[in-house]
């Protein structure tokens, strides 16, 4: 890809998704565009850039989706889920004792492993929530990922990753060669598309928000804007989980990091 | 840390061995359950056994049961690594005393993540 095409591509991607692609990540364009070139019978990246400039809407969406979708796994990074189970959820349950409703938001849910890990964890370790209104909102920029999350179907390779075998045996069933999350867990999720850079409509007030390994892709002003918008949907005193290398430091002073080992957990100040 | 890979396929043993060695394990090999019992005795203490299901002489489930029959080996984590992928088989292995279950084919990352679940890798 020549310099002019690379510049167009990065500007295009930044406008559509907010993601700033560094020059060192050019290989990502090669690897992630290859399937699209093949499917759409486009000769090379130069021809792809020409097609994007022509404004092909479907192609533009495909490119943004391919560039923004990340590898993930069930219970990824372990520590945030330990913190959620041992510290955060017990506090939320205590606080919501009267209301008996808990709203969680997985704000960049990719193919759904994070929201399903949370749902399984709640089913497995918090039987007292059986009569509660528990909902996990799973949103992602990609329609394809949201559809996948809605279906709750995973390949063997995907369920092999990070999911303890006893939980796989208990909360999934075989569907041909694939594995599907059981209905009683799937019904805890509400799945929809959401572009974090656009206006957020219909996002319910949440007790806990997971937005891990997302902010690292954005420029500081975009990070600030997103953290500010999360404040509006997170209830006062609510909890925010960021990725291990992410922080609210110098971006938003309303969140305070909690001292829970490697959890990336922050608490929003009380009103 | 020491591990043993128990599989009648030399190729699978090599793959598991390479991954585990890369993580700092010392790795023993056995081609069936009977050989594995002997090797575990000789090389004890062993932290992890990665065990195939279908093997001649003594299969993986029988091996897991034999291991769990010996209280002195209770500290060893046992993970099945097999092409068997029915839920009933997984449950059988867990009931026999396996701590984890990895379905073949698997990649290096999947194996590593299982070791994290077993508390052997941080």
C-alpha cells in the first residue's frame, strides 16, 4: 500500500470508528482485508481504496468491521472476573437488595464471550439472583458480531479458550459441530449494535460497565468523551472495568481506581 | 514445574511438549496409561498430566481413575486432551477426577489458557 492510500485508509477508519491506526500496524490492513478482497473479487489494496472512495456503503461497513473486530476468549484475563465475582457483584447485590434489579453493560462485546462469561458467572455463583431482574446489555459496532452474540453459538476452538470445562458441560449444548449457550443464560442478554462515537440512544442506567481494551485505540479527546458519556449512564457509585493497560488518569477525575489486583476496576463517585 | 504428556500419537506429544517447555515445564512422555503410571512414579513430583482418551493398554479415563485412587498424587492437576467432544464424555472425565478438558484440535493459546485455569500459569 503506498503512502497516499495508507493515509486515506487511516483517515477513513478514524472517521468511521475513531480508531487511530499507527504506521507500524499496516500489517493489520493486509491480514484483515485479505478475506474481503477475496470475497468481493477486488484485485488488491489499491483497488480497495478506489472502491472505498467511490462510497460503496456495504464495502465500507465490511472494512470497518474487519478492522475493529478483536480476538477474544471466555473469562479473558481472569482477574476482572475474579474481582467482579468476589468484590463488585456482592456490593451491587447489597445495594440493590430492595430494587432486585441489576443492569450490566458490556460495551464492546465483540463476539459475546465477555457478556456470556458474566452471565455464566452470575448463574453459577449467585443462585440468590434467581428471582431478580438481571440484564446484560451487549453492544458492539459490528452487526455481524452482534448477530453472533445473539445466536450464542461458538466453534470448538472458541469454547476451548478460557472456559472451564465444568461450565462448558453445564451451560452449553452441542448444535451440530458447534456449541450453543443454553437458553436460560442467553435470555440474560440483550444484544444490539452501538457505535461508541455516535449518540447513545436507549442505553439503560447500568450498575457495572465493562469496556475493556477499547479506549487504548482512541485519541485522548475521544477517550475523555467516552468516559464522560459512560458517567451519564453509570449510576453514581457504579463500577467501570477497563483493560489492564488502561486508566482514567488525566482523562476523567470522577472515577477512582479500586485496589483490586489487576482488575482494571474503577468506581464512579457518588452523586 | 514438571509435566507429563500421555498420548499414543508421537506428534501430539511433541506439540504438547513444545508448548509446555516453552512455558518453563520439564516434560516427560508416555504412550499409554500403563507407561504413564510408571513414569509418574519415577519422575514424581509431577504438577500436571495432559492425558489423551483413546490409547492402547490403559486408556485415559482408566489412567485418571488410577491417578485419583492414589492420595499421594492428589496435588497433580490432570487435564484430558482428546478428540472426544460429547458433553456426556466430558462429564465422565470430570467425574473420574480430571480437572480440565481440552478438545482436539487445539492451539497453543487454548492450551495455555487451560493452564491458567488450572493455576499453573499466571
